[in-house]
């Protein structure tokens, strides 16, 4: 019997490691164990990497799902989820851990929908952007009466008010002319942001993300850009005014996809607020500067929305299963939305990939660019569009394309190099004239003189 005990304990350990994520709150060490548990169960389709550390040195871990983890495959879009940006808003953190376990389990169970999603998409999941704040909030417990405890990072900074403010530049450019995408960062931007913000900025600049959602709590609504209103503050108060992006209809559709796939968000009446269809323009709800979703849209190719998922920012453990069931389908459907619009390759006459080519859609004042492999992705609603690809040193190419409601339309661009104006041919100095280049008239006389000399000879 004593010999069987170690075997029994070993089997028990194996069974416990294969058990699904339990519906409980996960502190930092638990979060790490859960991510590595998923990786160990699905090593062929997952990868764990860190994008940096928090103020107190905790890793900002990302779990990646792909059929080729660690590698960008041309024409395969990249999408991300970010949770727990505010440390006291914890439901997103738990939902992303549940989602990670779900994707792994369903892939192993040969769920064709999940297999198709993972084989056609590169998914990045950051469960906690603010692990330091979470630990402060978790130490108070879900029943604490101190509102906002743990919201900020360890330096007391709200990370969703900490990104470079690019809205002001865009509003100016929209009025007076200037770039409408990939707006540059200030030279000293790294010294102006927190280490967590810096890590996320460097992360989203390193991948050609197409679609993203940022998971929050305190309300139940899908919030889309812009977050910052055009209106100025008056006497310390902020005017709220609908402030749409050039892609406003597309953003509304993305928000509705999540809202209507959610268990109750679409109903609109939640937490004492009413939002028609369960969605809202950020600035029309309340205006904020230096937010992450506006930054994604103005500095990268990424379209991000903010998902407010629970009235209670730190819901009791017994509510987590209900919340997971209410959000599971919405989380999957939103990921699938990255497969709409148009995508393709931008190459030159010799089929060399052109990175940084600009893809413009007539009537929508927001461009995207091709990635390092020359592939681009442009989310669009169904319709007919005039699309132009441009790159320095190449002639632009324009096509008309009809986008359907299903899979993205593949539209490749083959750009021809611009032929530079030929420069005047250099003249060889005439030795008989002491190295001086003869004028055209004198050269003709010299030739005639030589011909006459030949005839006389």
C-alpha cells in the first residue's frame, strides 16, 4: 500500500493539472501557473512571452495562439485582447484566462470552428496590463468598500490616461491638412509614460495588429472611438459630444457584434445606465484624453474598442461562471471579425514585398499600411470601394473592389517603379580644344573641317 501512494499522488497531480480553469480569482502566481498550464496542454499552438515588467517587476505575460506560434504568416491577421488595465477591474482578467483554457480545450476536442480560428488567425492575450494594481485590489477583497483601490499602477498613475495624446494632432490635421494615420510620437514620449504603457506601446508597434479589445469593468457597454471629444473644457467641466472616427459605421458594427453576442449587453439597461444596442461612442459618454483605444487607431493599423463588462468591478467568485457564459460567444465572435474587409500583398515588378505601402480607401479619411512582409489588412463593411496603394518611388495603383459580408476579399497590388527623368548625357571633352567641351555649333564646324581635310588628302 505504501508503494502505491506515490503512484496515486502522481496520478492525482496529472488529473489536477488537466482540470479546467476553476471559476475563482487568480493572483499573480496563479495567473502565471494558469498560462503555463495552457501552454503545456497545447504546446503546438501556443507560446508565452513577456512584453516587459511592471513598476514592481512583475512580468506582463502574453499567451499567443497560432498554428505557427512565434511567427507571422503573410495574410494571416493579428488580433489582441488586453485585460486588467485598471487593477481593480478584474473580470476581464478572469475571462481571458477562461478564454485561453477554452481555446486550448476546444482545439484538442477538434472543434472545427476553433480549429479554423486558430489556423487562420494569430491571437495574442494579455490578461493583465496592471498586475501591481490588481494585487492591491485583490488584497482588499471583492467586498471592500474603498472604491478605486488598485485602479492605478504602483506609481499612482491611471494607465488609460497615460498614452501620448495624438487626438489633438489628428483634429488639427483634419482641419488644416496632414497625415490621417500613423501619427508620429513626440521625441521624448518614453519619458512621459509609465513602464507598463511603454511596454504596451512597444508591443503594438512590433506586431501588425488589425483588431483589438480592451476589457474593463464598472459598466456593461461596448465603447468605440473616439474617446476624446472635440469640445474643450469649460469651467472645469467636460462637454460630452459624439466624436466619430472616419470609420464610425465600422466601429459601431464591431461594438454591436460583441453586444448582441453577449448574454445581456445588447438590452441597453445595465448598471443604472441606458445605451441603445448596448454600445456607445466614447466621447459621447464621457471624454477622456490619452486613452489606449484612440492611440491604437491613430498610431497603428489596429482598430480597438473598449468593453465594459460588469457593474461590479471586482465581482464575487460565485458570479464568475455566469459572467463567462455571458461573454464566451461574444469573445469568439469578436475575434472572427478580423476576417472581414480586404487584405492582400503589395509587391513591386519583381515580386519583392513592399513594407510601409499606404492603402487608402476613397471616402474614408483613415489609411493603413502594409506590414514588414508586404501584407495589409483593411477592415471594411460590405460595399463597393475605390482603393489605392501608394509607396515612395512607385506609381500608385487604384482598383475598385466589392466587399461581401463573409470572408475578406483578397486584393493584391503590383506597383511599378517610377521612371526618373533622364539626365542630360555627359559630354566627353575634346582633347584638341584643351579639354574644353565645344559648343554644338563649334563641334559641327570641327567635324566639317576634318571631312574636308580627308577629301583634299
